[in-house]
C-alpha cells in the first residue's frame, strides 16, 4: 500500500458526531484515565501526554491506571474490536466503581460498548476472523494487508485524539481533523525510501540471527512502538522477525548485522551518540529526521528525511516534547504514516498473508 493510498483510506472517516459532552467530562472529572492495549495503548499514551501538556494534570495513561476507580472518574477505553480482554477488564472495574465509561471502538455490538455510558464509533476493521479471510477469498474480494488487525482504527483514533486536543483548546473538531490530514498529505515519501530501508531490514527466518531495534523519545517514541509492534507481525509460518523497542523491559544489546532505527525529528545529540556507540559494534544505522545534515545523519548508513520538525529553544526543554498544538507534530505524523506504509510494502514484497499476521497477533490482550 502506498503512503498516499493509506492516507486517503484513513481520511475516508471524519468525526461528525457531537462531542461537546466530552469537554465537561474531561475537565469536570477527578481523574481522566485513558486505556488501551497494544497499539490502542500507544494511542491512549499519546492522548494523555497531550492532555497533560494543555493543563489536564489529572489524566492518567495505560502505564499508571489506578487500582481503585470511583464515581468521579472518567475512563476512556480504546479498543477497535471491543473484545480486547485486558481493556474490557479495566472497563468492568471502572464501571463497578461508578466511573463514567466512554469507549472508542469500531464495534457497537461489543461487550465493551454495552457497558459504556458513551460510545464513540471510529470505523475500522474488527478483530480478524478466520471465516472472514476464507469468505473474502471465495468472493474474490481483496483486502489491504494488515487492515484486519486494526490499522485503520488505530490511525484514525490517533488523529481523532489529537483533534480532541485542539477541540479542548476551542477549535472546531472537524476542521482540526482535516488540518492534521492535510499536514500528512502535504508530504509524499520518495519510492526509493522504501527500497533502501528494506535493503537494511533483517530478514524473518526460522532461526533469526539479527534483529531490528527502534529508538525514539516523546511522540517519536510512540511512533517507534507503533512500528515495532506491526513489524514484529511480519513473518510466515515457521519464521520469526525479531523487533525490539529500545526501552522494552530488560536490556537490549546489539551486535554485528543488527539494524538500529532512530526516529528523531530534531536529530537529538543523544541519539547521535547512541548511533555512534551501536555502529562500533557493527550495526547498521537508519535515521528518520528533519535535519539530515546533523551529527545523527552523519552517523547513519541511511538517512530518511521527513520534514516538519520545529526546534524550540527554551530553557529546560528537552529535544523530545509534546507541543500544546498537535499540528507542530508534522514530523511525527508523517513518520507514523510512512512507517505504516512501509510495513505494507514489506508484507506485499514478502507475500505475507493476513493469516500469517493473525498468527503473530498477541495472545495476551
């Protein structure tokens, strides 16, 4: 799937329902808890970090969910299928505690939707079913690789959540959503980016020797986790593709032949130094950045230039940050869609089927 086609498919959905009620709920609740598992959890994490940055200090994400919920709390549960067990369990506990439960889902008939006080529907594929796969083959219907495992829902929900940040700041929701889509559309990655990046990618195999390690901080880090999860799904039966996010629990060491991918719009000096350290061990370095001439670019074997990162010179501000206006995150949004389209590129090139991807989907969410 090309970058342009992916953006067009995501843009087929636009938020049109009245969401005025959510403003009062967010500002009026004692605690706002946003939760999801897997990539839906990454969306929840991004939303909460932006909420805190615009002054909603009483917001909590997937990594700091309270053990006890009360009637003054708001839970926003994100699950495309509405049957993700971990998300459903948190929603049930919140409901029992008297909290106001809002779900963002593609499935209005799901158990999550049924226990929710409010449901925000974001269209996208429901959880993949084997009978759906074979029925589509019988009917001669082709479906985009990876879409049945949530790609459209997650990307649309990410853009919706960022639009809600602008909505909370007093802007029109639909206009905000369209402005984010336009930012992504205004960039088109050259085809050579896909070919060159694929040339560095360690292969999936029965006994994989080399791995991919993805680095990033702030919203770039969330983009990196998004990518890591999806790339990990790409292997045929009997094979495995080793992919790690650099802050995964435990230590992540690299060796000769590994790929280190660094997502840093600002070309952070920290990542430049980490790239040099990894390169001394014989790894290949690929960087995504808006500043290819910086030290990070010079330390990389391949630099993919994605414009859009703004540099703010403020005392005490790290190079990784969440701006109050999500439209300043052009680099991260474009990187998200580029890497998502790259995953589709790999799936098509290696003839990885939906059945293969389903096999690698998590059994513990």
